[in-house]
C-alpha cells in the first residue's frame, strides 16, 4: 500500500516541514518521518508514554480479571452477573476529571451502569428509578463501602 498524500483543507497538498516532498506522516515525508522517529529523544518520550499508559490502565486490568473469572459482582446492586453482562465503570468519569486508576474503577451491571451514567450527565430523574435496572432504587444504591445511603 503506497503512502497517501494529505490534502490541506483548501485543497493544496501539504509539504514536508523538512523538505519539499509531499507530507505523508505527521507533516513529514516518509524519509524524514523515519529519521525523526529514530531520534533518541523521540524514542524515549514514546517509551515513557507507553509506561504511563500501562500504569493508568485500571479499567482494562479489571476487565481482564472479569473475563478470566467469567463473572463479577455489581458494586451497586450486589448481584452476581456473567462477564458479558457487566461493565467496568469509572466512579468519577474521565470526562469529569476522574483518573484511570485502581481506586476509581468499579464493576456495574448494564442496568446500574445506564442508571449511573444517565444520572451523572443529567438525562435521568433519580427519583423515578429505572426501567432497565428495576432492582435498583436510588434510595438503596450502595457505595463502594457497602453501606446503605439515603438519596
């Protein structure tokens, strides 16, 4: 498969930032892109990013554990579900500033996950309950410490 030349929004072809050849990889021609990727500083930065991503990959680690076990407990309704009936959820969503670390992930069944997500992002009236999770009334939702908390 040949290299594809990127087109500028106005229709002109983008040129390499290091020469006049057409840009095919991140604003560089193939030759200059290869040279750039071989620089020790670039390789070090990429390796550091991979290590950071591996450290902050709690959701993927928890998913692998659930798949290996074949089932998991929902942290809200405390029922046991098969692996394909649960979601790994961030307690504080990434979109709201949460991190992908072990202390910020939990297992929720599909119904509880939908209820939590719609409540967090303002698409659900917590007092109304949920048709998808009839076994969960907001007044009986349990926190991660397993105590009943009134809504």
